[in-house]
């Protein structure tokens, strides 16, 4: 029975989590199936866009958290 390539398989390949046999099957499928190739390219592009996202909060958010933490500390000590 042939394993059908899923989008989850493609994601594992993109993130380097597929084993050797899976990689070979995906490579073969990309060459013989235009839908799999299109899905792979879309997922690869999505990975590249996610990697480019800045996941650090703005400095004012960090400062607000620090300020809140300081004010909570005083309330605990005074109480």
C-alpha cells in the first residue's frame, strides 16, 4: 500500500523532521504531482514569512509589565 503524502508530511520535511524515506517519497511526489509541489511551495513560503515575523513585544509593553510588577511588590510588602 502506497502512503499518500499529506500536508503534515510536507511540514515535517520543511522543518527537517522527516526521515530519509519520507524525504525521498516527498521529492518523488513533488516531481510527479503538481498539487503536492504547489502545496509544498505554499508551505515553504509560509515558513519563510513566519521566520521573518518579529515576535518581541514593543518596549512600552515590557515597561508596563515591569512597572506593574514593581507596584505589586510594594503592595505585597505593605500588606
